[in-house]
C-alpha cells in the first residue's frame, strides 16, 4: 500500500480521530430521533433521503474494525489467542456498562428492578445483548435502556466469521476472500427484496442487519488484504467523493457505495493525511467505546427529565457527559484488560475494539 508519510512514523494514523468523529455523529444522529420518534430532523436524511449520519458512522466504524481486526488476526499466535484478545476487548466494558444501566439508569428512567429477572440479565450479558428492565423510559419514543448495544453481538459475530475465514485460509488466498465478499454482496441485494430494512427487533430484522454489517466489515478487511495494491492520493479521494455523492441519493446503492468509495476516503484520511493533534492524543487513549456505551442512556435520561428539550441540547449535553465516562472506561477497565492480556504492566496502546454503532431502527 502506498502511503503518504512525509518521513513520519508509518504506524502513525488518524484512526483515533475517526473513531471519535463517528461516535459524535452517532450521538448527533440519535438526538432528533430519540426526541421526535422519527428522522424528520436528522441532518443527513434531510439532505439525501437515504442514509443518516448514524448509518454513515456505523459503516465507518465497521470498515475500520474490519481493517484493523483483519490485521490483528493475521498477527495472532493461535486462534485461541485471537479469540481471547477479542473477548477481553469487548466483554469487560460491556458488562460494566450494562450493570450500571440496570442499577443506576433504569431506576432513574422509571424502570422496575423488582420485575427484572437476574437469570435473564445474566444470559443477556453472556450473549452481549442489551440490558432490559421493565418500565424503563416508558412513554418515550424509544423506551430502551441502551438501544445502541444491539450492534455488539453483530460485531462479535463478525469476529467469529473472520476466524472461520482465516481457518479456511481465505485471508492468505485473496481470490477466496473476493468470493466471500461477492456472496455477501449478493445477500445484501437479496436483503432489499426479501428482508425488512432497519428493524433488528425481530429474527428477520436481525438477520437483515447482520448481513448489512458483515458486508461492510468484510469490505474493511478487503482494504487490508489488498493494501499492497491500493494507493491513497488526494486525487483519488476527490474522485471517490465525486462518485459517492450522487450514489447517496439511491437507497439501494447508498450503502455499498459508501462501503467502497467511503471506505477509500476513510483509509485515505487515516493513512495519507498527516496525523492531527487529536489522533496523536488518542494514540494511547481510546475513549470511543465508552463514549458509545454511555451516550444512549444519557440522551434518554435528558429527554425524560427535561420536557421540551431540543435535540441539539440533548446531543451537546450527552456528549459532554459521556466523554468523561468514556475516559473512565478506558483507564479503569479497557486498558487494564489490555495489560492483563499482554501479561505486563507496560502501557498498552489502544487495540481495535468494539465499534460504536447506531441503532438501525433509528438510523439504519
């Protein structure tokens, strides 16, 4: 892969900035939908009538995840090592956030803890499913304790699929990987004909969204596997943007177009643009996962407690409150888990982690 490094460390990149940007876009997209119960005031939907800022963010997160996790898998010592890395990166912060949502957010949101089943809660934690407490946020357009968490099992499913693909040597034989990506592209097209779009609350809706996110994740993996054949240039980025904009007006084409052309733009910015101050600051600190975990319940709490609050106030206040929680999650939970995995007390760099994502019922 040709990278414009300008003499800098080739490991330097803008992934930190991208993760925080995508997390912020998720919050910005959710705010009007959580207030209104629809996307009438969502900014990108108003512009294109197809994808929302949340969907753009979700696809961006899964593209980056596909790229980084593919690289992580290829550097593994064994499949068990790979799986342990992924589990330690995703489970601890998820479990802590879920328990805090049950113990703190649910009572504040009118939930009935006495009606909650401990066994169900334990099962949901083990399966990476969003926590449920009856009565929480009743009366709000989206009465979910933490609706954003629905994407976490989808992402872990992508990790497992990548492991199977690697076991089949498709990560070393690029023709096989292209065959997999072509098959997923066909499933994505069939999804529009036979499956519900943006409704993960039932079995068919969940299958539909899993197809969508797996396709995007594997597109990110393709950018990694074909890195030696991709050159990231300013001219290429301009051409990708010119081709992408008109395709964003087509609902069936917008998603695959963003996965491919938007993917080029994302990785161009990550590798070919000199790392900015935020990216340098997040080279050792990654609050994006925690920011994602805590933004939804904070937004719904604001809507429940402050009648008539504007969506933009919800977005700003939730971002301001969730950022410190994201930092606490990193320093108290995520980084110690990286050290535990490495078996050393040395400072750990952020490893590719769970990718924040928007709830399809809102923005997908």
